[in-house]
């Protein structure tokens, strides 16, 4: 994702084990990454993965997601392409 992630949105997951924790990027960035791969022709199946993630997270930040999808796809796609 070439450093385009808003690091204030990184999620820290704790409590799986006593001293175990890990950080993950938000679902919006995962969706945008898959749409970027799809847009650049490197993985056609990624659009369906993006759509599935989008459906599984109806509470996602749609404005941020749209911005990230447009960034990752060079403006070719937006949030409307996930429906």
C-alpha cells in the first residue's frame, strides 16, 4: 500500500493470550488494497474478496474507504464498485 495507510487507524488486538498482541490495518485499507490489485490487472479475484469484506463490515468508514479505493486504483474505481 506504499505507505498510504492512515496510521491513526491501525488497530491493536490484545488479549488472545497473556502477553500476545498484534497490530492490523483497518478493513477499509484491506478492501482498498484488493481493489488496487484488481484495478492493475494482477489479480482478478481480488474484486470479489473486496466485495466480501465490504459486506462483512457494513459499519466501515465509507468516506475513508472511498478515498482509499480511489487512491489504490488510480481513480478508476470507488466505493460504488463494491456493491
